C-alpha cells in the first residue's frame, strides 16, 4: 500500500490493489470521478451488493450483543489505561465463529451461515454499540465529575451519548464519496476488517494461503498481547510494554522520558504496513522533530517540565505543549485538501432530486446515503445537543450551535487522519474546541469541556462509520444498508454505557486513583483549567508553534498538488501532525511496519500483493481479540498481581 507512482503497459492500466479498479485508462489518463464510481458499481457491486443479504434482523441482534459486551470492556480500558481497543475486526471474527458454532450445535434451528455482507452490516452495528457512543465518558464526562464532584443522571448521559452519535453518523455522509470512493484512502482498520471477512468466508483457492497467513499472524498478535498485558497472579512473568533504546538520550534527557521506546504492540506494526511508506516516514520525521529536537529544547528553557518530578518528564508533559503545533497542521491541511475536491463535496450534498431521475445519471444514487438523510439527522442531533447543553449545563444556545458547526469542520480532520493513518485524533481536536471556548468564555470551564465533548465524540463517530464503510466498499456492500445498521446500534450501546458507568464510577472518588487513573479526563480537566485563565496563559512558544503548524498545513497540500510524482517524498500533513500528539513509540513502530511492507513490495511484489494485507490484518485482529479477552477477565475480577 506504499504510495508510489506505478507505470503500466498501455494495455494493462494500473489497478487499485484493494478493489482491482483501474486508476488510469489504457492511454495513461487518470480516470474521472464518474468513471471510477461507475467501474466500482459494475465490477464490485453488481452480483454482490445487489444480491446478497446485508441488513438483516440477525445481523443487528448479533451486532448489538457483541457491541454491548465490548462497550463495557472499552469503557473499563479507557478509564484504566487511557485508550480503547477496536471493535470491528473483533466483532467480525466473533460473530462468524459464534454463528458457525450455533449451526453445528443447532442444525435444525440455525440453517445458514452469516453471509459476508451480512457480517459486514453486523460489524457496523457492533461498532456503533461498542465504541461510537462511549468515547466521551472517559474524557469529558469523567473530567466534569472530577471538577464538580457531582454524578450525572442516567437519562442525561443517555440523551447526550445518543445525540452525539447521531451527529457523528450524519457527518460521515458528505465525506464518504470523496475519501473512500475517489481518494481511496486506506482506512487501515477498515481494510483489515474487509480482508478478515474475505478470509473467513473463502473456501479454497488462493484464499487458503491468505487465510492461513492471517491466522498465523493473528495467533502471534494474540500471544504477544497476552504475554504483555495479562498481569494476573497465575502468570509467572510478562513482556514489558516497551523496550528502551539502551542509555541513549537527547540533550541529557533519556529517550524513554521523551516517549521514544520500542513499542511491544503488534497492532501499530500492522497498521504501519497498511498506511503506506509516505505516512510512515512522515510519522517518524514528526516524532524526531518533536521529541528529539523541540521537546529537549523547551525542557532546557523551562517551558516544559514534569508534572511529577519524582516520575520525570513524560509524554503527557510534552504533549500539553506540542499539540498546539500538531493540531494546526492537521486542521489546515485537511481544509486545503478538501478545498481541492470541492466539486466532489458538492456532489455529496446534491441529490435532493427524485431518486429515479438521479439514478439515470448516477448509478450510485440508490446506493449512497442521500443528502436529505444527512440534513435530517444533523438537525435531530444538533437539537438534542444544544437543548441538553442549555438545560443541564446552562450553556447559551448560540455557543451550543457554534460547537456543532465547529464539529462539522473538525470531523473532516478526524476522518482524513483515520483514513491515512488509522489514528483518530479526537483528543487533539477536542483541544481545538477548548481553545476556541477559552477565548469566547474564558471563565466557563463547563462550557469549555462540554462543547469539546461534542467535537471529540462526534468526529470520532464519523471516522468510525467511514472505517466501516471502507470495509463495505471493498466488499461491494450497499452504503445505505450499512448506514442503517450503524444507526441501529446507537441506542443499545448508549444504554449499556450508561449502566456500566453507574456500576464502575459511582462517584468522583472512583477516578484519579490506582484503579481508574482516567488519564484522558485529567488532560481535559487540565486544559480547561488552563484556558479559564485566558488565551494569554498559553506560552508564546506554543503560539509560535501554532503559526508554524498552520503554515505547514497550508504549504504541504499545495506541494502535493503541484508535484504529484514526488508525492511519496513530500511529508504527509496528517502523519506529521499526528506525530506531535501521540507517543513517539507509536510513530516508530508504525514507521517500522510501513518500511517492512515497502521493502517487501520492492523485493517480492507479487508476494507482497498477496500477503501484506492479510498478515497486517491478522496482527491487528489477534491483538484486538486478546485485548477484549483480557479486559473482560479484568472486568470479571480475575486476580491481578
């Protein structure tokens, strides 16, 4: 999946490696948007998406059940270690295995296996229930509880989570055709989920080798995750979470204190193999600039310091300063890139004409989600969010509406970042909203956090849906049916998250301790309290970093447009920006995965086309499954060391 310029014979136009759709005509001309979409419709969708069952009752029921279990474990993991594990691949493998087992055990009751597109729709329901509705709980809601000491009632949390998820699902509608159909962004987890489903539902031929490679990689990923994270009393030993690079230091600061270590997770290695070499080396470049050059420089000047001197300098100390450089890179570059594709975005919002007439000119008119659905869902979600902000937290209506509108812009950033790197910078984007309201309402900490909650959670939901839609696109699914499956998972997921929150976090004393450090909430709380003092409290060097980031975000997409053949050697704005807001160890590992895939493709192109995606998918699937298992064991109280 490296972003290289490929030349092809005139009678064999270059193909997209995932869909098999020609990207150029035999004469070498790049295909137009209409040609690409029509080619997909005729070669991928027809005979698959128009015939196989997709949005079925059993798919929704299975997705709801699996998503509910994962909602509980994800909430626990987020409060415990500060992030959540993926749901899509885990749900696909579990549903396939469970249904096959039921068919063997109950042949008279269960008479058919899940179809591949049915499993894909199930995945959309499961991710909505297990991931999309709970992202704000371990960040904004937890931060509010730590600040006020007052627990929110169940019905407020239910309405809030549902409203945010509805906005997020709506946001994905205008992005889909641009980022998935035309730009063919990789969305690594979505690609991995599609490859997983293909391997599960294949029975022979070339798929056997791919399925075997996926299975072996999955076992390896699961084994490493178990040996690293299963810190139970019956485990004699564990692998370390990360390995230091010896005694190396930067300006006298150990690299480990700068988050520059070798990450022992295989998910990041697999994701790196899927994102492509350009984004991979951009991540490494950004990490080196941030953690080897800028952070030590700021530390020597006393601008960055350890919150806990006994612990020493760490990632959270650095990122409070560096996010003001990384976020503008991503925001500005995404808007510039989107501006280059304004015609396609216009098409995404068009289509309000009768379906029958639209289908005459657009073969996807009856498959893609109509713009009328976007406007209706966006309005419903906005009314819910603004009403709750006013009634529960006394946030003025104009400020609530502004938060929703700002969310639309920042959702573009979240979706593009996820598409290119498989990382959704929801926390960083929430900080943009926090900064905005630090200017508009500097003394209102509640408004600062709860408006940022809108941005972070809704943009995460939008990116999550696009990841699922990427899987469906590769498999030839009907986008509308996937969209309905995603909507079906919102309410059940919100119910489970609300109940789980009441059980795990009965009061403020449950947060900030050894059991639930709630690191995300601590960051949100800290930023809100900082900005309550006014924008002037932001260090001048952070303001300089923001200007430099905005300039890079403007220049890099223009360079991509001006020099398309040199694109692989122009830093990816998303890769560069993300490196400033996530640990250096993750950037290093993702670069390593991208480099391995790039070299393998150069040495063994045919083998790389067959095995890079299955192996990378297996690593992601294996570690994801094991993370869910370990989380479940923790939730059920298995004794830990």
